[in-house]
C-alpha cells in the first residue's frame, strides 16, 4: 500500500503535497492505481511504508519518490470510470524493507468470487494536521461479491434498474462494513490459493454508492494483467516481482 500525493497549486515556493489516492507497489519502481486519481496535470509523488500520517516517530521510516511517467489505460472512460487503471513509473526505485514490499498480480482472466480479501487506505485527505478523518492506515476484510449479485444490488440504488456493471469491474463488500470515500486507487488484496500468507491484488477501488449496505466497485485487475505486463516490459522493467 502506498499513498499517492499531489503537489499543491498555490503560490508557495516550497511546494507541499496532499493525499490524492491510494496505490500499490508492484515493482520497486512501478505503482498501480486508479486512472481517475491521476488524470489531471499535477505533479505527483508516492509515499511507501507510511502508517500514521501525523508522526515521524515510527519503527520504520517511510520512503518518498517522485513520479516520472504516468500511463493511463487507453480505453479509460472518465464519465463511467470504465477501465479505470493507471501505472506510475518512479524516477528512482524504492528500497524493499520491512514496511515496503510488492504485491503479486493475478493471471489474466483470473477470478476470485466469494474470496475473503482485504481493502486498505487512510480514508479522506489526512495529510493535513487539521483533518478530522482517519490518520492511521486501516484495513478491512471484505468478501468478493459475484457479478450478478452486485449488479442487482446496484440496480436498487439511484443507478436504476437498467444499470449494467461493466466487465472492467468486480465488487466486494457486505452490510455495515465497507471502504469509504478517499480510499480510491487502493488495493483489494486476496489470498493466493494454496499459498499461505501470500496475496494477489485482485482489485483497485474505483467507486461506490455510499459507504455501507451496497458493495463497492473495484477495477478487475485480472482483466488488465496482459496490458500491465506490456507497459512494464516496454520500459525495460522485469515483471518477476509480481509473478507467482
């Protein structure tokens, strides 16, 4: 889990950064996040290994890196968030440490229906001292909801009875327990079958209708595995770090 930070646009010569979205480290120099987080023209950096955003007195220090290149999926559609996926290539790689590591990615077309997975994030903009929301990284366990069940649930909301869930999405969540606004771009990590204590990132939080009762909608990472591999190999970066 990493924080994606956006450079402020005020006139202060000492540029500061605010929390924009979550993301995940898939190689030491590549972060996976949602396209809707990074489609403006701001400069970004990432913070890896963060836990409590309001103190530096932690057991392990966080690492910050500048984002050099952003690649957004060519079929990303901002009005509906279809294909809401992007890769951030860092100017310099992070160092793998006790509190900084990569997550595996699922194979192309992989499925995780009914799996018990983990979503993580800080909530809203919490890198401001005056913010009243979550300041410590949190995680919740959520079941992956089958597509038909999720679509029926979403049709009961303001989306209406004719809503169709796009193939680029999967859903996770249960009543009274869900991710909330501000965790966009963050990973949904699911157990790798047959491998104890190892996880694959099956989703990227994209959107939801409220914070409870209705499943939240995540990018279906397995649909984009081949695209991710192509972009990373084009940059001359090895893909072994997220393979299993």
